[in-house]
C-alpha cells in the first residue's frame, strides 16, 4: 500500500511556479527556460528554512539558473548542475559577477564589427539540417558571422559567454522554429537578416542595463555552475544545507528538441544532441539513459498500477517505459541529494502531475515515496496550482485538474 502524505494548499505561491515573473527581473530575464519558477520562490524557501551565511544550496537541474542566482541575491553560496551546455552557459553567465565598464568597452569595439556582418553571405560551420531549416541561409550566415566575430574578438571566458548568450537570445526573433510551451512549432517568420545586428544590439543594451556599476566584493567561488548529471553528482558527502530544484516534468517535452536550434547553433553537432537526448532524465519517450543498476529502488505500488493502465490504453509502448524510468531517475537523483546533504538539510522539488489517456499520474506522491526510499523524510507536499480548471485546459489535461506541487524533504 502506498503511503499518502497530507497535501497542503498554498495558492499564494501560485505565480512563483511559472517563469512569467522572470521576464521583468534583472539578469534573470537574460535567458528563461519554460517550466521554471521565479526567484521569489527561492527567497521564500530560504526564509522558511532560515538559511544564511555559511549555508550552501544545490540545484541539480539548474536550467537557466533561477536557484543559483536567487541564492546569490541573498548572499548564500550555491551550486548548479545541468547536462545541457545551453543551460550551463545561461546559468553561469548570470552568476559571473561581470564588470559593467569592461563589457561596455568591449561592446564599443564589437558593435561596428557586428554591424558589418548584416550582409554576410558565407556560412562557416557545417550546421545540421534543423538549424538550416529554422534559419534559412541569409539568416544563418549573419548569425554565424557574428558568432565568429565574438570568438575572434573576445578570449574564452565570462565576457564572451555574455555576448554569446545575447546572440542565442536573439535567435527566436528570426527563427522559423518557435518554442510554444514545451514544443517546437514551425511559423512563417519573414523578418529579414539585415535586422539581426540591430536586434542583437537591443538585446545587449537591455542586458547591460542589468549589470551593476560595481560588483559587491564577495568571493566568486561561492557560486558555481557545472556540467553534471543529477543522478551522479560530483560532490563529496554532506556538502549542502538546502536543495531547490525542478526536474523535467514527465510530460514528453524534450529540452533538446525545444532548444535544438540553439544547441546545434552554439554547442553541439547532431550526434551530440542526440546523445544528450538519450542521456537526459527519462521525462520523454526518446530518453534511454544508461544507468548502473537500480540501487534497491522499488516501484511505489500505486505507480505499478498506473503504468499498467496507461500501457493498456496508450498506443505508444514507450510511454509506460518512460513513466517507469522517470521515477527510477527521480529515486537515483534523490539518493544523490541525500548523500550530498548534511543532516537536517531541506530539499524542495517542484514537480507537476500529469495525465495519460485520462489516467492521473501522481508525480508528487511518487516523488515523496522515492525520496523516502532514498533515505529522506517527506515533510510535506505543497500544492501550488491546479492545471486543468478551464474548459480549454480540460481538453488538454483530461477531466480532472493536475496538481503542480512542491515536495519538501528533510534529511534526518
Ligand atoms: C525544468 S528545467 C529547470 C529549470 C530551472 N529551474 C530554471 O531556473 O531555468 C529542467 C532542467 O533539467 C535538465 N536535465 C535533464 N536531465 C538532466 C540530468 N540527468 N541531470 C542534470 N540536468 C538534467 C534540463 O537540461 C533542464 O535544463
């Protein structure tokens, strides 16, 4: 029998579990991932857990870096991990402690070089078909030429990352592939290539507005973002006193597809992108990560039943396999969280329940169960939103609303 946990309602946090609020937040707005929360949630948890100087926070699924930057805003050390090089670049740039004067000087030198690329017609790299379809030749030539200007004019490091992030943030304005919600859709975008330099300049101007004249004198070593797998963390035991994170939801959205154009324009070739897709958390049917065993994980009883029902109703066999793999991944990650946390540490996992063929999938409760199997205590499940209340959402999510919750654990 599956243990059940009391579900607390907390509508006050509702607006903080979508990324909408981040669009107006300095630095956060430089790059935003779908399905993120806002820095207010990070601050609220920091206050609730009474964290302060001397504490250290982990986000094993850092995405665009809301937790690490939110912790930095409160002067608390934080480490973020992510498998995606796009996420690592975005999060790392946000916490880099850049100096305004130096960036402005660089931009004064760069801008004429960037403007001169408005009519570039040669493409340097061999870009995969997806990138060429999203950015037909005139567009891709200009983006590619600006990318090469940045690589030639700025040494590898946070300042080059800043200007590259701005370029990546400019792509959707011109791309024919648009991320709508969690999917990529194709649109007839006719914005001409000659507008790329001025659009990019506007993005950079807005980013520069957020860089403080003077950074406070703190040790930069307190904030780190690195490439790592949430199921196999590189940290020694007992490193952290808090974890604030949101794993990908088991809703079939695949970040390597949603950000496919940016990944293959800036970082990876087609093969490497496919490899990232396979190795990612098993939240979409194409993931098939290699794992070293199951480390004693038992499927929560309710889950076994749900997976059987979904399998009998769905015509895609991969969905049942994905759902099973999702909670094994959750268990492996929670085991690592338990290992790298100090006794008494708190961990908040923001998760979303889902529905398959009308069958509800209680992600929050199975996450609580997986965490307890991993050695953590589930303190509470806080329900922040109910998706599926409107007629339109009902069509999308099925008859009953799906909770979005924060599962809070404590390391005994
Ligand atoms: C819901 S997003 C996190 C959003 C984040 N809260 C933010 O502020 O943008 C989930 C992230 O998990 C990452 N991810 C997927 N599988 C992973 C794994 N095995 N280890 C670490 N990160 C992973 C994805 O690349 C994605 O950036």
